[in-house]
C-alpha cells in the first residue's frame, strides 16, 4: 500500500516558534504537496515540489517555506508561527502528470494549534 | 492558471435518494480531474478520476462522474445514497507541469444523508 506519513497528528506550538512539519512517502513519487484545510475554504495549496530541491509556490505561501533534500521527504516550515496558522495541514504525493496512474495520495494530516 | 468551483457547500439528502455534487473548472489546457472523499476525522481518499477516454467515469462506492469539456464540468452522481456516504467531497484538477503542474482543489461539498 502507498503510504504518506506525517510526523505528528496533533501539534501545539507557541506564537513566534519555528515549526517543522515532516512528510515522508514510500512510493518514489516525483511530486509532493503541502495544503492547509480550513472549514469552508477547502484545501489550499501552500507549496509543491516536482523534484528534489525543486519547489514552486502555491496559492498561499506567505509565512511558510519548504525543504526537499531527499525524494521521499518534504518538510513544511513555519518560520515564526502565528495564531492565524492554526489549521489542519495535509501532505500529498503523486507520480508525474505524464503517468497514466497519476493520482495524489494523502497523509492523515497534522492539526496544528498555535497559542 | 487552473481553478475549481464546487457550486454547493452543503447538500442534504434523504437515504436512497439520488444525489449530484457539482464541480466546474477553468483551464486553458487539457487537465486531469479527480473527486476525493473525506470521512470525518480521516484523510482524503480517491473516489474516481478522469484522465482521458470515456467521459463517464465510474468510481468506488457506486459513484460516477461525467466529464463535459464544453461546459468545463465534472459533476459527481450516485443514484441511491446511504447514510455511510455522509462525508465531505472535493473536486480537484491537475495540469501538466509546463502549464503550472499544481493540484488544485475546490472548496468542498458536505454531503449529509438523513434517514
């Protein structure tokens, strides 16, 4: 089974802390994505990566950065956490668009609360 | 750039009734289309996808969707719903990397099936 694993299900951090959310996939997928999910807003793309060390901004990158040093791992970094970053964060991975089997596989999510 | 609009934020329906969840997308290029389902406190699971070929796509749990290129729509249907179909449903689109490569989601539709 494809597995996308997020390091924490629940996380509580203080305002101003630097926060790392880790995501690991075991399917050798080229693409990896970070989203945040908020009620009524659906899933909004923060960043995505199509290869090691490559990244592209999504629709809401402000306040976030990412790192992809190895193909299987994609990290989301909140440089200085703020209360408006309290949310559910979802990581996903997928084969490239050219693959006939392309679809995204999701982790279970990390519910981050910033206090 | 691609975008996805789910026309209904909430759809209440009685058990065994038919249901349609509407999705429209905008894109200047060919895209792949997906429907995902999220049950309470769970991650996202793929229901079905359209990559090419037949415009009527069948998925899991008795759901199907029809791709309509002229209307840029990808509506999800089920002829008879069950209580267990209560969940949030997300429509998504992905384009080739040279056209953005992002996997973009709609705002979600909450399907509530009542006895």
